[in-house]
């Protein structure tokens, strides 16, 4: 049976698939595969090893044909896959949850801290030779200890991010479909409606998945409701924020700043954001530690091996 990997990936994943006797074909470049080539290369495959930038829709499934049994996504999110179409066709879809939880939560904190304490502009200021000595008004940022942290989406990553606030003695608010007993117990956290979280938080970190309901969850209305010294962090999916509204909020100083690892039109960044000093911009590296990325690759490969050998996958989406 043939498996197609849509982008160059770690040898551990390729070796695992081949050890199971599978015929592995891989797009050998470390870049997004052109759509035309994707449609061509998936023909006759039993498994597709996909990445978050691959749009796996009915057209791709048609090209793969009737032998397609599994789409293993190298990501926690799976908004790049037409889940309803896969379900209708009886195609298994899996993701890679859990393994990247702490790495992404850590990066959210890196963004929060670097935005609040002006780390990036301070670094640039120093490198450019502008530092001539200590000043009481130089690079005044925002303090963190004792402030209110708002977590939008208290799933695995949101929970891990919130728990790491303990050392900063923060008040924690969160949005979720149900109470998070761990956060309630460990942090005396409070589940609130989005409006309350937006109005009362000093720092807001987004960890919700992208769905039709969460698209532009944070728009002009919500940005205007935030405190003028609020810091907004997004390591989830870019389109949860209306990026054009955020650009205006940062330019006009409705909020103190933002830290972004994901973008609404990724990899394109809304024109104007790169010019601003009060936003930290990262190239979607939330899970980017070697150990995590290798585990994700192995996990996706294992799911393909399981399904194609007639076993039930561990991290089944549909």
C-alpha cells in the first residue's frame, strides 16, 4: 500500500512507515507542495501524511481514489481537512495531540513576556548602539506578577499555559464549554463569558481551535473592550483574530501590544504589522523543539501503520 507524505519530514517517520512494509512517496522539499502536484502525487494512496498548510478537501480525496483509508495530520488542529467529507467517505482522520502541549504553552509565555517587557525592541535598541546608559524611563514595559491572565480555550494547551502562571501569582479567568476542574482547584481560576474575560484581563492568551464559531472571535468590538495596557497573545490559529482590526488596535494603541505566532492569511502577514514596535512576530514555531517535532512525526506515522494494518487509531478525529 502506498503512503504519500506531502512535505519533507524526519527520517524516523519515513523509517517507521517503511518498516511496516508500506510504499512511501514523499515530496522532498521543505516547503508547501504545489496544489497541482499534490493532486497528482496522492493518486492511488492508502494513506496521506499531511501538514497544517495542506488543504485536504474533496478534490484531493477524489484524486487519491477509493483506496484512501487515512489522513494523518502533523498538527493538533485539523481545520485544513474537510472533516465532514472524510467522514462521509469513511476515511479516518488523526491528529497529534498531547505531545506538543508544553512546548506551545511555553512559547505563549515567551510571547507574553517578550511583549510585556519590550524584549524585541530593547534588543534591537541595544544592537544598534543606542544604549548610552541606564535611564529611569528607558523601555518601560508591563509588570506581570499579580495581574489577571485570561485564557481563551481551556483545553490541553490552554490549561498548561494557565498552570504555568502559578509562579506569577496571577488571577486566572478562562473560557470553556465546561468547568476545568484542574484550573479551578490549582489556581482558583474562574470560568467566565468571553466579554468578561476581555474586559477584566491584563494578559489574554488564545488557545481555542479554529471553527466557524471562533473565526474572528476577537474583532474590533472585543479589542475596544480590552484594557489599554492589555497584552494579547495568539499561538492557536490566526483567523481567530480579525488581523486588520488588530493592526488598527496596535497602531492606535487601544491595547499595549500583541505577540503572534500565527496569522490570519498565513504565511502572508497583514501589511503594516511588521512596521510596528508593539507586536512580536514569530514564524509559527509553537511546537518547534526537535524532540516534539520528531514525536509528532512518529505519532502520525504510527497512526497510518495502525489503520492500514486494520487496527484502531489512537488519536482519531473522525
